[in-house]
């Protein structure tokens, strides 16, 4: 399963940082990768064509991203352009399906809900996107405040703006404690580099004692897991698995001491085992949140 983003967020971030990187125009994004003469033009059509070439299973529309600090006028323009571009993306998507003779199992196309901190704009954007019709809907814009906390008000507005019964995708969010909050808001798809990155940095997720239940993870304080730090000295001679309740390849067969040794000797297996463990932790978290387990 391959999910591809449109690049709208990345272009927005660079251009916001320095306008020499380009400009968001009415019908396209102009990008100067080296802030020099070279120009790249990103259109909704090109963006969809590229995602077909990558053989993506879930594609995102090209949108116009904003920050919650932006004015109403900026958010208004973002919604209007995002909807206009989403329509062009959908048309190009259908053109590609026909040209490539794709029937039956087709890739999915998601629209992105913008509107910044204005609930009315979010709701309007969701409604207009729904009229075009998408397989799922993503949260657009910057989701954190200046201290790195979730802007729960904005995220809730966007979730409310997305039609129920479709996938609601919290783009770029996925720390365990965030997932718990976002599921309550109605989101059901997440993405984040955190589980694999943490694994490579010797940090493995473990449910806290007694928290390995739906009630545990749903506790409002959200303190339902801890980190196992693989290179802590106390692990050097610890024969227990990282998590006695985990059924991943690491926990089933190996001790904390063994993992400590793998990291100490820079054996690449350390990264593989830790990554498998953290991904299994995420699976178990999602199972608990979905209520899969009795
Ligand atoms: Zn494990």
C-alpha cells in the first residue's frame, strides 16, 4: 500500500520561509528549487499525473496550505483555490483512469480540508469538497501551536467538516497520545515518522502496567505508555523481553540484554527489531482504539 502526498505542504513551507522559493498563483505553484533562475511549475494536473506514475494507492489533491496565524483573507483564498484545484485534480484523476484503462481496483483520491482557524470556512470547504466527491478527506494546514501542542479546536472543526462514513485523515500526525485524541474527534487515518524514527534512536514504546486496555489508553491524561531506552546500562544483563505482553519478533525471542548488545555493536538487526516492535505497538494501540480485542 503506497500513499503519496501532493507536495502542497512542502512547497508552502519553503515559500513561507523565503519568498525567493516561489509563489502560489491562482492556477499553479511556481517553485524555484535553488531560489535562482530555475523554475518548476506545479499544477493540480501534473501533481495527479505524478502520483499515477508512482503507482500510488492513495493520492492527495494539490491544496493551498496556510498557518493558523494567517488572516481571514488568506484563509478565504486558500479555501477557494483548494476547492478549485481539487476539482481539477478530480478531473485529471478521471482522465488518467480512462487513459490507463483502470477498472475495478482503482487508486483512491483524497481532498484536503483547509480553512485555518475559522470554523465556518472549514465547514464550507468540507461541503464544497464533498460535492466534488472524494474517497477520503485530509486535514489541511498547520496543526500545532507555537509550543508544539495540538490545535484541538481546529482539528475538531476540520473533522466535523468531513463527511461521516469516509476516511478522515489527520495528515502528518501520529504520536500515540495524539492518535488517542484524534480518534475521539473522528479521525481514522494517521501518518508519522515517529515510530520508526524513535526505534532507530533506541526508544521502544511499552504500555504502562495496567494501561494495556481500551480504558487504559483512553484515560484523559494520556500517560499510557513509557519508553524502553535500549542502551540504558540496566538493560545490559536483563534477561526479560522488552515487553512481556508483546508478540513481535523481538519480544517473542530475545531479551533486553540481547537488544542492548545489538545496539552496542551497531548491528543493523537492532534497528530492524526495534522498528518491528514499535510498529507492533502501534498496531496494538489501533486494535485497542477500534475495540478489536475482547
Ligand atoms: Zn515487541
